[in-house]
C-alpha cells in the first residue's frame, strides 16, 4: 500500500462503523492528534492513530465487541501498510546494489 493510500483505507474501514461520518471523524483524529494533513498520513502513523481512534470510538459506544472489531480491522490495515513498506524498502535496496 502506498503511503498516499493510507488515509483513504482508514476512512474505508471506518465507514463500515460510522457510515457517512467516517471521513470527518478520521480527518479530525489525524489533524488533532497527529498534527498532519490527512493526505500526509503514512503507515508509520497508524499505531498512534489507532490508539486515538479507539479512545474516540469508545466515547461513542459501550459495545466492546464493536470497538475491538474496529480496532482489529485497523491493525490489519497497519500490518498491510508495514508489509508493503518493507517490500518497497527491500526492492529499493536491491536495485541500489545492482
């Protein structure tokens, strides 16, 4: 996953839980807690963002199953982002070694 895709993927996952409020919710979390523009979010930001989003969603619902399901989806996204980053870094290193 390219870093530019991270914000869109987070919004996509969040939409399943918050519907049309997802983009505004994610944007607010990114700007408030990461102090970044949403488009600048990278895979390395996800762990911190997920922590904040878990807190925020916990204020919206007491249903622990929904909260944990949402967090699990976001963690899978973070793992995917980390894996993609590792693959790109490996390719970059191997192309430099040629």
